[in-house]
């Protein structure tokens, strides 16, 4: 009789860091403007009059508490939450709060997807998007290096920027394309080197043109989706990255996947 | 020898509407067995076809002229190296013929060969003639050998004293053909430039050989332990799981070679953690 009962191995599972960069600027605290004479159109899951930040908080809790994840995502994906307004803060899982990155313990920033208990986000201040992206790039590189040093199979980190506004400088002035160029160049270079993939998602009010400066091939405007649907799209897309795809391939895949979802949604509505 | 294998469509492929792009094939020659597994490149449209061409080519090429079990080591190593080169040539020839026949290659027969990249696949093959095993590999598939020594005198004497059944020496597994290093360069495919120069070939002489297992790279998480699970530092690299490899061999010996338990594991919740296709093929010595 064998000493061994046939079964799977231990602990050599592939990991994939996913960084969610969430806009918590003041505009996220304002309900969508209601055009005169008719009620504001709200995507499903975002009740009229509800500030986007509340809808985002509800969606985060529901998504991470719920059964929205597959065994593959639960085993592989580890999430880091980065909130940006006038400051850039990261979610320290051990302290259960958002803290400036220099105060965070590096081993508590990435949390397995089914262990994430997101904090309650509050909206205030400016939109320091470039600072958030620069911080996230460094966190992604650092996590990737750490996992490689631990000889853990690891996929490229995926960074998702979710915003409803336009990047502002430290004084609250809107940034112009020239001011975004340095960050955009570092994003592009990192993607070409296979260090990470960055995708931007604009919701109602987002400045599409400026987002396209930051990530020319990687901007989705998802004004008609609820935050829960956006999180679905985001994690399902992260799941579809394979190591042999370039960043451009992945951006095209995400766009096509979203278009397909949209077509399916319209078809379902048509026949409802 | 018991030969058993299974290939299962990865859950990531299932979610994306893609079929299984792995393939496996074995040729049982009586006192020798040729095993081959192949992994079609996920991003190439016709790579599943390429994987099937690869295992077919491996089983045909490596079934020819296998050295005798009593031949010298250099005879085996030379044969394995030549076999690797012939495998690449055979694959490229077959791929070119398929592309021409199906409109994938426009040039006439005397023109340059069509690009076989559309059929990109990695492959690992093993020729088992105990106590020898010859390995030939292009890309990141991996392989282990199993060994099982005779019963040690100590436990047998103890068994005689206690009247309990004598204990046989535990079967062990050895990762002789490791998978790609995490974070390393991407895999070499049979269709990659200079593939013939990038073939890995080697032979193992193991008088206590009890089995050989090949697997595609999707199986790493399912069949390899992290070194920390054995109290080893990370740089020790992955350790073949005895639970997986030795458990598989014992299961196949017990059920007469039915691969259903293997298929069930590859289709189960633990395997769903990876999205990749999963293929395992093995030859287990059955004591005859």
C-alpha cells in the first residue's frame, strides 16, 4: 500500500497583484447633476441622488463579501487599494485603515481577494491622479520583485485607475497634457518592459482626453455601468492576462471584452 | 509498463471560449515507451493543431533506433541529442505541409517555408527503456522520474519480529526536467528561430526507476510544492510533490492504469486555481 494518497501539491500557486487606484476627490461626493425637466439617468446600482462615493463603497463591500470571485481569482489575485484625493493613501490591511504609503507595512498592502475587507471611503479634496499612479507603479514593481525573490510564480501586476474627474496639481489647478507626459512615459516604458499593465476607467465626469494622454490605448469610459459591474469587468479582465500577451494586446482584449459585455447587456434588455 | 494520461481544458480557457491547446500521445513499443506532451501557445490561433503535430512527431521520431538497455551512456546521449534535432525538423516539416495544404502558406513548394509561428507549441518527450530514460524538450513542459528501492533490511527485520507486514521502501520523485523559472524569459517554441539549437536533451540511468511523468506548465501549481512547504529556502526552487507524483503512480498500479482519478483531479476545484490547460502523461513500472 502506498504511503501517499493522490492529491494536489502545496503552496506553489501563481499570484497576480492587482492595484485599484480609486478616486476619492470631492466630486465623488456630489450626486450626479440632474438636467432640468427630467430625472438624472443613473446606471443600475447607482440610485438617483446617491453620491458616487457611496455607490462605490457599497459595491466594494458587496463585491469582496460576495461570491463574485472564482476559485482561480481567490487563489491567485491579491489586491492593493490606493485612494487618491489631495493625498495618496494605501489600505493597510493590518491596521484596517488608509494610511500614507510611507507609514504602511509593505507586507500588509496586498491582500488575497477573499480576505479583503475594504475601508469606508470618503470624498474630499483634489484629484492627485499622477501622484497616485507614480506611487502605484512603485508598489507594483516592489511587490513583483518580492514575490520573485520568494520564488513564487507571479503574473504581471495589473493597475486599474478609476476616476470621475480630471487630474489636478497640488494647488488644485487642472493639469495639462504636458504636465502628464512624464507619468505617461513611465507607464508606457513599464508596460513595454512587461513590468505591469495599467488600465484607466472613467466614470461620469471623467476627462477622457487627459486620461488618454496618460494611457492612450487603455481608457474605458464606463458611464453606464454600476461600480459592481465595473469591478466584475476589472477582475474578469485581470484574469484573462496570459504571460505571452503584450500590454497592447491586453488593452485591446479588455476593450473587446467590454464591448462584448455591452452588446450582451443590450440584447438582454431588448428581449426582457 | 502502465501508460496513462489526461488533458483537461483550463478554466481560463473555458471562461474565454477557447478549447484545450495541450496534447499528449504515447507509443507503447513493448519493452520501451515513448511519451510526449505539448502545450500550444495561448496567443496563437492554431496552436492546438501545433501541439498535436508536436506529440505526433515526437512519438514517430523517437520510436526509431532506440538504443538497447545495455548500450553505453554515450550511445544514449548521442541518440537523444540527434532525436531532439530530428524532432524539430520533423515538426517544422509537418507544420509547413499543413500550412501549405490549408492556405496558410502562399509560397510554392520550392519557395521559403511558411511561418510555423501560427502553430507554436512547446513539447517534452521521454523514451523509457528501463533503466534508461531519455528526455527531449523544447520550452517549459516539465518531467519527473520516480524511484523505488528494495525493502530496507531494518524495517523488514522489525516486521518479522512484530509479525506485521514488511514495509517497502517509499517511492520517491525527482524533478529532472524542471519547469521555467518564475519571471524568466518566455518559453521557446518548436517554431521559434533557432529552436533546433535550443533543444534540451539528456538521459537518466536509474536502476531503481519506477516511473516517468511529463506535464505541461499549467500543472506546476498542482504538482510542485513551494520549497517552504518542506522547510527549504526559496532559492531551493520547487519540490515535486510526493502526494501528486507518488500518489498518482500508486493509484494507477492499484486500479490497473485507469486515468480517471487523474482526470478528476485535473478537473477538480484545486486545479481550477490555474486557468491554464492541464496535461499529465506517465509511464509507471508495474513490476513485471
